[in-house]
């Protein structure tokens, strides 16, 4: 009688191991059409790539030679173990076409290790996780180039490694035969797109907490393993959730409604601690084996620890919806999001609990609210993040520091971008005096007299009568997003995406600009045009607006809160962009074309400023009697501008020795422009500090996938590639 096995699953440790070097390759002679991005075929989530990997295992012989062969159906016995006893497990991961042209897998080693763990949980054979990664890479070397072409960076495929017990076994017994296989599927972007024919979804996921005691997992169960038995029973709840207008179930457990997962994703909430006031990144723990140890989840935690340790404390603990609801009522919930392979990292906009919707704050909502007629058209928000030790790198005694975010929000009719800087400068100057006040200030403040409205530009500058029409109304067609549209004011939604350029990169950017004798604004124009013309195939051209301050003409002080601004217009025909479009991505030749475009912007901006106000759009103001009616009349027409780049420049740090406040970073955003350019790019930095570029747009006017490409490409071109990138698929 043989000795008892010491291998996992009770299997013989001497069996043949999984070996990727024995891979047998059979080329497919029939190629499946690659679905277009956003198409019905892609959203069907059933169009598989041309090949697949399979490998058979038996209890007697172990793992056979794996095969990379044409995709096709597999034969299975009606008596297979997986059909009766759920002896099945799987993984979900993605392969991306990088913006450098290479294929990348995101932490595939973690998915492979988790599949081994899941296979043990359902008594399927173990294997070397490194060999699985090799097989996945082999599949992508074959199918990746055609399904993810280099000229379409940012796209991805969904990869499904799975294992089934497929031997003929009726009866409760460990599988004696299994098949490991890997397929790849064309996959839509759930995080930013809507199915064909569906209306664009508002940003953020709407979550419905599970009801009537329904639970996805429980202590001592198998919620931590990625097995089919975790998902099938949840579909009925998901169907009810969708009928009620929500996107996913937020699974809660027990009478106290302990928060676990959101659908098949991990759930996070950023909540201010009620005692310290410091923000905490709250997520459920892994200790009870209720939730899946998500690969994206771990990446979120790793990044938070490495980059946001001072701003955000990670708290992995059990918490309930009642606790989260209380924090929401007290205004301590700052944001919530989910992470996972399907949704990447997606914000949560609503959580339905206890018969009501809990709206989760988002920065974008500040740009979508009407200003009441009986209140000032500006607001200031102060968000205190609590205290943390400072100077940990020095030998000096630790001091307690606080971090504060202060937002100045104003109607553009009374304030331009420089007005925001004026507000923050005035606040920094007056803070020391305010901190010395012994009595508490009276709130709300009541002004002794009415504040006069600032004088409009046309009353301060002798504007000539307009002799030309708006340059954007000429014959030269350009890409400008969707037509001007605003069904109702309530339907308006402004979107924001931030691009952050670290302070350490700024000297290099400044050096490039000095070397080529272009301004940072002009250089940014060149890079933006390069990003857009690469992403927009066959675009007829681009037209850009560059706002500039009129304070030098109106004699307004830098301290004034006014709207004294105009803009220049630069048109780039398709032929002028041809050099960028035909150059190799990130090549020296392409960069030279970027510099050429930057110089053209610089020349045109300088010429417009030299002849101002002659020929400037601002001279058209006299022709508009009712601005609101004029804007409404534009609805349904094509836009004249592709994008606007508004650069406030580098703000000097104030030397305030008696102030405890230090300015670390500025962010400048605008709302999506209903009748203006399709995309707004807004820049500001601190001298010696980081540069922040906010990309803003009206939802539904520009595809979010284009914004993602623009943001990723712009950041890549401004920041050197980080050494800790996802694994590269060799040769691609």
C-alpha cells in the first residue's frame, strides 16, 4: 500500500509538475475579427482571442505538456465534477498596450499565486505559479500584437485563467482529473464607458446595500477564494439592484451590517477620524477570510503607504454601515471608491442604505451647482486633515503638523484664475493676525456696506468696433468634440481629471523650454497637440484658445478679485500636425515637431498681444446685447475650439516668518464649458514646487477614453517613466 501523500490536496508529490517549457504551439488558421472599442461585440464580453492555452492534469500522471492552440470549445463529460460539485476556480486580470508601445501585465504573479490558493480550497491540483505566468505571457506574445495594436495605446484585454475538475465523477470525492486553461477576451471599459445606445452614465458608482440578510460570504466560508460558488448565487441580487437603478451590491454581513465588498470589487472609504480629525483610508480586513485579497486592493494600500503616509492613515478593520452612515451625517465621509480588475479604481457617488441615498462628495460637483441670486457668487471650503509628526528625517524634536486644504470657488463672471491666487495670497497674509485674535469672530459675517461690482473690461479699455467675426466660425474645420448641448441645467455635469508633475521634474522641463526658446505654455500646447493628434485618427485639425490677463491694460491690481481676461486663438491644420502624426512615438523626430508647434504657438500669442485689442475676440463684446441669449442660441451648433490651455504660471511662495502656514501645492480647475472649447486644461504651480494640470470637460461632449489617453500621455511626456512599472511582455 502506498505511503500517504505529503502534497497539497492529498496528491502524490512525485507527479509531473506544470512546465511551460514543454509548451506545444499550434497556429490558428482562422482569425476572429477584432471588435471596435465601444462596439456591441465588445460589450457582449464573449469575443475571445484567436488562441488559448490548455493543460490536462490527472491524479496518476500529473501535468501533461501544455498546449497553445486555436481557441475553440472543449469537450466535457456530463458527469464532470465541476458540473455537480463546483470544483472550479478562476482569475481575472488584464493585459495593457502601454503608451510606449509595449504590452504589460499588471502584477500577474499575484493572480497566479491566488489561483493556486483557490485551487487548493476546492481540492484541485496545485502547480508552480511562475509557470502559469510564463504560459500567459506566451499567449499574449501570439495574440497581443493583433488584438492590441501599437497604434492604439491604452487599450486592454481581459485574461481569464481557470481550472475545472472535469473527470467523470458522480459522488462527493476529490477530482481525479482537471484542466487548466487561459483565454483572453475583448473587454469594455466599465469605469468610463456606457454600452452602445445607452445614455452616458453620471460619474461614480451607485451602490445598493444588500438587504433581508442576503450575504455573499461569511466567516469560515470561502469568500477569500476566487471560485464560481461565490458569484452565481449573487446574480439574483444584482439583477434586482439594476432594476432599482443601482450599479452594484454593497455586501453587508449580520444584523450590524458589517461592510465587506462591493459586487466583486473591494470597497474603500476615506473618513475623517471623529477623535483626531485625520483622514483614514478604511477598508475591510482579510483576517476572517470573508473578502478576496484583491490585487488592485493591495496596490492601493502599497501606494498609499509609499506616497500618502502623512496625509492618509490606512485602517483595515471591521466597520458597519451604521458607523459609515453616522460619519456621513457628521460630514466626515470624504470619498468612497471600489477597486478591482473590472472597474480599475472607480469612485462611488451614492450608497443606498436604510431607505435613503447617501451622496458621496466629489470635487466635480462644485462645478455643477447654480449660484443663488441672494448670496455672493463665491465660496471658501476648509478641510482639516488633522495632525501628524514632522521632521522625522532630522535630529530635531518632532513637532505636530496639520494639513489643511482650502478651496476658493467663484463664478467666472466675477473672478478669473488670477483672482484665485489673489484670494490665497490675501488669506496667507491675514492668517497670522487672525490667529492672534483673542475673541472668536462673529459668524456669519455681516458687511457694513454693499460691495460695488468690479468694473467690466469694456468700461476700462477703449475697444475698437469689431471688423471680423469670431475666428472659430471660419471655414477651417477642426475636431471640437460633440455639438453644443445642454438638455437641462440639472443634466449638466462637469468632469475633472488631474495630472500631477512632481517638483523634481520641473527643472528638467524648464531646461527643455530654455534650450528650445519656448515658454512653458507654448511647450504644453505642443505636447497637448501631440497627444490629441495621436489619439484622434483623421482629425481635420485643432483650434486652441490661450487665455491671457488684461490687468496690465485695465490697471487692476494683482490683489483684485476681477474677471479681466481675454484669449488668443491658434489654428493648426491637419497638414501642420502631419509631422507629429507620422513620427515614431516618443522619437527625437517627433519631439522636434512638438517644438515646432510650440514655437508657432509662441509666435502667434506674441503677435496677438502686440496688436491687442485689434483683431481680438474681446472686440465682439459690443455686438452682444444679451450674453445669456447669445449662449442659448449656440445650442445645437458645432463648437469652434478643440481645447483651451489656461496657465496661471508659477506662484511665488510668500515669506511669512510669523505664519505657521506653508503653501505646498495649488490646483486650478474650471467647469466644463457648455459653449466653449471641448476640453479645458488649467495649470498652476508653486515656484520650486509641483505643477498641477487639471483637465475639465462637460460629460457627454468628449469620450472619457480620450481624456484618459490625454492625461496619461501628457503625464508620460512630462515625467520620466517610473522604474516600478508593471511586468513587460518580452518582445512586444
